[in-house]
């Protein structure tokens, strides 16, 4: 499809010269809990290009090798190794190869949110961006995470491992996104620490100590960059992990509750419904 709209030539073209290794929620259901519609690795060749005046998708694209071009502020700029492209949803964006040059990229595309969890993920990635931008970034961690997810999806397909790889893809995309986050970026190591130990009874004092700021300073940072309190962010991370486990494994609600820090399944169910908008049992995968 090629059209012209307000000066931007709208293109969606992969072409026969671009092998791709892609994974979506149909193969890894846990991706949906993180708001990811597709993640992949592309060895882009001649004719590869995407551009849209106002895309509903958000993109995190990191250059692995070669170079291509990305659309920033209405102009095409070079994107080579050590750099990444962040394109928030609803904004003009574009990326393409240059002539016959090959361009290796890894990427995660975030879809319009359909749940509280996915909405929060999109906010994490793009809340501080008002337009597409280029940042300095190491592509290898994201590439390795996407490759691991793809290998599991086309191989054993173990649901619990797919969930872990999906979480890692999102975490690595967020690491790249924080390069544009200013002082909000200091929060992301904290959230990774929390995600690695969701069963811990996190208190505000623990969170503030991990970041090295006072409790009130942490509250202000979270409100400014996330639009919620530190403990609400912890609750969201717990429920997002729970949703991924419930939708992709045969674990019981009780087991999932314990894994994210709730000894009382009833309290977990109430919190889950409040945050996710549905009951835990409605997401349970068939054993």
C-alpha cells in the first residue's frame, strides 16, 4: 500500500529481500500483558520501508548492523549501530533501508492498549515523548531477548519460559526507552529490581532506599513520570506478571497469587479485578 498524505508518503512494505524472525501473542500470549503486538529481528534489504502520518502503534527499533533511515521531525536521518529509534503512538513515524544497503534491526511494536496492564506498558515506553526521536542504545540485549523468545516460540513453546522471555523483551525495550526519560530513568532499575522479586513485601521505605531518594521525592518522581504512586506501580507490576502467568500457564490462581506476593487468594482476586478490570479466573490458561 502506498499513498500520499500531508507530505508523508505512507508505506508498509517488507519485500522479498528481508528475512524476519517475528513473534506475536498468538505464539507468546504473555506479550499482550506487556502491550506488545509484535517483536522481531529484521535483516532488511532493498525496498523495506514503513511510514505513516499518525500510526496507532508505538515502536522501539534498535540498529544491530548496517544503517537505514528514520523519520524525525519531518526529515529522514541516518540510524546506525549504537542508536535506536523511539516512535510514540499517534505520531508521524517512518523507517526504511537506503538503496541496496542491508540494515539489521531488532524491534518491539506496542499496540493500542486493550487492558490496564497494556496501557501502563505503553505509558512506560512513550509517556515522556511528544514525537519520534533517536537515542544512543546498545541493541544486543534487545536482540538477544527477541531471539530467545523466537527460538522458544518455534521450538518447545513452554508457556512459562515464553512468559519469561516476553517479560525480558519488554524490559529491554524499556531500557532503551529510558534513554529519553531524563530524571525518570533513575526509576527503571528500581522497577526491574521489583519485578525480579515480586513476592517481597515491598514498602515505600524499601523502594525509596533502593533508589537512594526520600519517600516524598520518590512519590513526586512516580507521579510525574508514571501518573501513579510508587506502591500502585508495584501493584501494577504484580498484576501484569500475574496476568501473563494466568494466560500462558496452567498455574492455579492460588499459586500465581503467592508468586506475586499475595498469601490471601481472595485479596489477590480483588486487587487483580480492580487493576486489570477482570477476574483472575477469566484469564486462566487451560492446564
